[in-house]
């Protein structure tokens, strides 16, 4: 499927789906043992960066749209969870786990 520039409703549907997928990946990644989740840190960071870029575009184009506010809150939560898990993994590595 494709859509034209300016088709905001279609774009919002795709964007929300991408956020859903990334949230699922972050939650799955958090459930892994530190040794396994360490290998995926860079992959998750790249996905979060892409996710952040999409939310910036939404904020620039539809700042007052309820979905923009929802996606911003969800992205903030994903970043917080990612950073907490990353710190946990680094701490576990320092302790030799």
C-alpha cells in the first residue's frame, strides 16, 4: 500500500502501527536474559531513532492532534524503558553475569 503526501489519516494509521510493533519489540527485548538482550541494543537504538524522527514529523505537522500527543507519550515511555534496561544490562555485565 502507498499514500500521497498530505494524506494524514492514512499516515497516522501506518505510524500508529509502527509504534505498536516497536513497543512489542522493546517489551520482548526487556524479557530476554542480559546476555541475549545486549546483542540487540544497537538494533533497538536504531529503531527508536527512526521512531523519534516519525514523532518529530507528526509534532511538526499535526501538533494538536490527539494521536501526536499519544505517540509522544508512548515514545517517551519506550525511551525510558530502553535506557533502564540498557543500564541494567551494563550493570549485569560489570558484575560478570
